[in-house]
RNA sequence: CGGGGCGUAGCUCAGCUUGGUAGAGCGCUUGCUUCGGGAGCAAGAGGUCGCAGGUUCAAAUCCUGUCGCCCCGACCA
C-alpha cells in the first residue's frame, strides 16, 4: 500500500475527551473516529488491526473445532420473552419497533437466537456436542460509555455457544475454549491472566475471565503471591479464616461517642483497632423490609456477594437512610448488632472477633466489650466482604495482591438455564428427551485492540506486535523531491517486499523526515526502513525496529531485510 | 439513573465576569527558502458561537428551555 493513497489523518495534539492512552493514541493516529457516545468508526488504518485480531480469533476458534455462523444483530422480542430476559435486561438493551409496531432489540448477546436455531436443526444426541460462534457487532446501551473502545456501546465481539449431553462434555469444551483463548491472547501479544469470575446476570455456574493487565483496567484482580489463585475482585472468596473466636473477657459497656459516626472516627476516639470493631450496613430485603449486614470495621461489603444472599434484594440496594433511622431509632452512625431490630446476617470475619466495639443503636453511643452469643445471638455467617490486599489467599497459599485488568474474554458454563427456558431438547440413545448443557464464550475483539495499546506503547505512540500490526514494514524514503535515486530505490524495495508477500507500506507522501518519522512512531508499524542518499552511497538501508533504541544499517538487499524480519 | 462540568474554525482552546468589530495555536491552500526527528517567511481559505425561545437599540456574552458530549458512582466483552 502506498501511503499517498491511503487515508491517514494524524494529529499532534491529544483530543481533550480522551482519558486513557489507548483512546488518545487511537484518535491521534487516526485509527478511529467518534460518531457519538460510545460509537466509533474504524478508519482504514485501524480496521486493519481489528481485522488481524479478528482473524487470529477466527483461526483459533476454527482450530478448536468451533463452526462460524452469523446471526442478525436485530432480534425479535419473542425470543427474549421466551427466555424470560425481555423484562430482566433493563435499559442496557436497546429496544426498537419496526413499522408493524413489533418489538425487537439490537442484540446485546445471542444466547436466545442460538438456542432458537439449535432447536430447529438439532434433534439427536448424535449431533452433540457442537460449538457455534460468530464475530459480530453488539450493542449495549451502557450507563456510561467511556475510555473509547474500552467501553463502547457498539463493539465487535466474538461469541461462541456450545451444547452438550452432559456436564462432563461441557467441562471438556470449556477447557478446550480456555486453551484456545490462551493461544489467542498469546498471539496478539497480550500479557494476560485468567481469573475466576462472577457470572453476573448471564447466569450459570463456572466462569473465568481473561484479563489483560494494565493500570488503566477497570477491574481489580485479586491474585495470590504464589500465583496459585486469581479472581476478579467481585468473585474473590473470603472464607472463614479458621481462627477460633476468643472468649469474652470484657463486660459490655456503653460509652459516649458524641459525633463519632464512622468506624475510623470511633476507632480513633476510643483508641481501639479498626479490626476490633463490628459495623452494620443495612440493605433492602428481597421480600421488602430491611436486612442488617455485620462486617468487621476495616472490611467493605461486596455487593455482588450480598445480592446472592436469599434475604437480600437482587440487584443489591442499600436501604434508604430514613427507613434505617425509623427501624433502629438512631442515626446510621451508631448501628450495632446488639438488639438489632431487623434480620441480621454477618460476614465470617465479623464473627471471629471477641470483645468488639460496635454502635449501641442509640445516638452518640457505642458499646465496648461486645461479644457474640453473650450480648446478641450469633447470626449466620456468610462470605459477604470484599477481599483485601494482604489477606491470606482463599486457597491457603500465599497472600493476596491486587492488579488492574481489562476484561478481554469471558468463558461460562451456563448449564441448562437457556436450553430449559427455551425448551430445547434432544433425544438420547434411549429415545428420551434430554435438555442439553450449554456453555458460552465471549471475546471483546474491538476492546482487545485498545487493551493491547494500553500494554504496548511509549511516549511516541503505539508499538504493535507483528501479528496484529496494521502493516508489517514501513518504507521511508528521505528527500524524494531531490533524489530520483532514493525515490526509485524505495519504489523498488517496496515492490520487492510486496512480491515477497510482506505486508509493506510505502510512505510516498514526500513529507520532510520529521513528520514522516513522527507518524511512523505514532502508528507503530513494527519494522521501519529508511532509504536516503547517505545509505545508498554505502549500498545500505537503515533498519529500525519500533521501540528499539537506535537504528542500524543493513545491506541494501531484500534477503538481508527478510532476515531481519525473521528475528 | 444520581452528582459535577463543557458545547466558539477540521483539531486544541481564549473571548463571556462588566452585552457593542469573531480571536490565537495547530492543521489546510499558494509562493519562496529549507530538508535525517512534527521548519521559516509571506499571502490566503475557513465559524448561522449546539439548538429554540426571551430580555435589549444591540446577545458568543444575560435569562429560560432543550439537545449533545465529557468526568465521578452501581454493570460488562
């Protein structure tokens, strides 16, 4: 490709509304252009990267035995009503009507459609297992689109769905996909981590996420120091520590704590450790009413875990302050488990302390020396808190450290949730109708492009790995208006590269060296060849790998160059 | 959705407080000079100041409404 015929609009200045590096560089390098909130056009240079990633995903999916199909982006409401999700999905699903006033949605995901088609074509156990996938545009009307491609409303996703006669077969395919995903992430040059995940409202049992590690990542990952455990923050388990609660040694004593409402204030005021305090949060109950949650003073509630508790409303919602005050008869700063007027549940860690400090359920007062059992009934213990850095790893090996990650892929074992809801059965060997097990596997293809930039960039621009670079080699002739020799040498080299099957780009725009190199660095093509009078006099090209400290001269022959590309 | 902010040239922004002639830098066009890391000089093109009302002799500026976008919190590839 000749750059003079290829649209490339780069800017020196960083657009004001771009926060993260990938968004800034994608805009500056002219890879994408914004059309609206969370809506982006892929310009030709950017699209080449997207397609490369897409093709790697496709190759690995095919290699793993999945079959590609393509479903419509617009889906009839009936399917979603069958699965029960039409009313569950909420505003993130874009609903539209056609001219007959029939309801449709712009597909945020395709479980319903795939099950529908599986029902049409699959009737026998002999046809299972199978895995169908597509690479397709999704629309999710995010509350807050941000960070450019990272959280766009319309984005490119690879979604795969597998069907099985039993859980063992599903497990096999799940592991198969897990391996395929690992290969994909390796091939695109990403430093990634597989973590245990919460399956969210997609439902199902087992699920893991593939995270690209980056400081700008929106997810917090809890990883053990020995690497034996890794989980998304919201899924990271906090089991009982195994410590036995000590005996009560202090008498229950009400102390005056005027104006001391937060745990930090109380702990300072009474000079006790934050870890020796029990705090109470109040949530809305699943059947209405309120539910109190006891946590250790230094811990935070994990709302995802809380929403799974049978007493607590799902999705999780804090109780209204007025309701709490009405129920407890005091301000929210003085709540405690002793004589708690609403149903009480507790995090494991809160139950492991004795002689603790807690609110007295009276304004401006706390208890010291409070103890479970003696002073209030022991509530049932659950895992309700967010894991902390420094906690023992849930698998008992090492300590927890936090990392930030960008969720690039997610694999689920859905079980029979959708096949059952949509009444998909096949006949087994005995002629009995069986509801298949289902798995689903997603990769945010467009997000991966941004995530790779987050990991691979420097002050000058992007640094693409060969596998997904928009072009592999950039030929930069210097002073073509002056030197016909340089111009012809560059043309000839470019032609040789193309003939040799190398994906080369010739910068024939006739720019001065400064802007030409600046663009080269910004766009991040991995290999750069500079052709100038000086080099030609010595029968040499200048070769530089993007990101290398300096360039070096190589013989002006194609073989020498191809040799360089191989290393 | 709740809270905060911003809409002025293709891009980044000033001007608005205290109403009166539409501004800068980058980019773009032309010419000359320059030419191995975002050149210099000169001449140009380019804006219904988001939109709609209102106040006023006069509105980018003040008021009301509206739309769009960005940022901070609950979700997800």
